[in-house]
C-alpha cells in the first residue's frame, strides 16, 4: 500500500510539473503571438515544451502568422502605390485644368450665342469640379503619406472662427432652404491650432451639411470646447455614417462629391491632436469635434 501511494505521489508530482510546463509554454505562445500579430515582425512562435499538441498548435499559428504577414505586406505595398499614383495623376492634371480655366475666362469675354454661352457655363462648372477633385486628391495623398509640410500652430479663438465660417456659408444654406440653429458658448474657447487647416475643417463640415442635410443644421460649441455639427439625414444609415471619413466614400444623395472632404478634415484634426467622429441617431447625423481633450458631447448635441 505504501508503494502504491508513493507511486501515485510520484505520478501526481510529474503531472503537476508537466501541467506547469504546459501552462508556461502557453503563456509564452500567447505573449509571442501578441507581439508578432501586428504584421510587421518577421519572427515566428517557438515553444520549449515537447508536448505534441502544443507543438502542432504553435506550428498552425506560425502558418497563420505567415499568411497574415504576406497579406499585410501586400496591403501596404498596394496602399503606397495607390497614394503615389494619386499624387502623380492629380499633379499632372492640375496644370492643364488651370490652362483650361484660363481659356474659359477668355471665351466668356467673347461674343457668342445664347446656346454657346449655356454650353460654356456647363463646361466651366465641370472643369471647376475636376479642379476641386484634383486638389483634394493631391492634398489627401500628401497628408496620408506624411509628406505635407508641417504648419505652425497658434492660439486660435474657436468661437470667432466658427462664427466667421457660419456667416460665410449662411447664403448657401438659405439658398438650399436649410434651417440653421446656432448655440455657441459665451465662454471664450482658445486652442492651439493651425488657422488655415482649421478653416478648411470647418469649411468641409459645412459643405458636408449642404450635401446630406434633410433641411436643418445645428451647430454648437460648449464650454469645454466640444463642437457638434448635427443635421437630419434620413437617407444615411449607421454604417454609412461610420464610413463617411473613408477616402473616396460617397453616398447616393451626395451631389458633386469627391469623397475626400471629410477624410481630409479628419486628417487635419488628428494632426492638430484633436478628435473627430461621426454618430447616427434616429435619422440624424452628428459630427463631433474636440481639441485637445476628449469629452462626451452627447449632452450638448442630444443624440439620444
């Protein structure tokens, strides 16, 4: 009986040691996998245990890592090639489009029939749209590639800048019959921003409202510095709202949209250490913007 108990004790001790070794190996596999799963590392998993099942697990995970790394490299290579192609194409198109615009201005001064004038206006409108597309493609490709020259930051009065932007677009909003509601804090909100980029951000947000609004636009700036653009957008969905910041993404009711305006705006915001996000609640689109601290803007925008 004593020998039996001693044998069971030895077996139990061996099993405990094996379990501990397996748990240690599993922890090491988990750590190595976490370190290598980003796609940038060339290392593979190694396991010190001789357990056959653990070795098979490590082998299968290594195969998955190889496939993930290959997909990662292909994606980034394709992304770099796309950005490079966009940069070159947009740059090559800008010069002839500028020349076309110049000749159109000369033609407008010439005598012409009413029909010719109508066609000329259409050509001018289409040319302007192409120029805008090229400019936004070029700007986005530089931003996403990190090649744009760093612009200096300065102390900016956000209240004043937002008010100026609203005044600039007031006529366009009235022309489209969009009812505007403004709630700007009386507290002076100062942030360290790049003025040119910030003006571009506000301009792109106003343009977005002109494209997607169902007839209303609410703009607010609270005491914390949180900015909210909200409008009815029954034609959108929660999924489409999440994709609005994607490059070249447009929805069916966007007229003459390049699909880059909000992508550029978000890139500018992030370069200034800010945050921008889109939410969709009960048929309304909310675009929330803050510099630099993050706070829940839902009390200001009431998207619940």
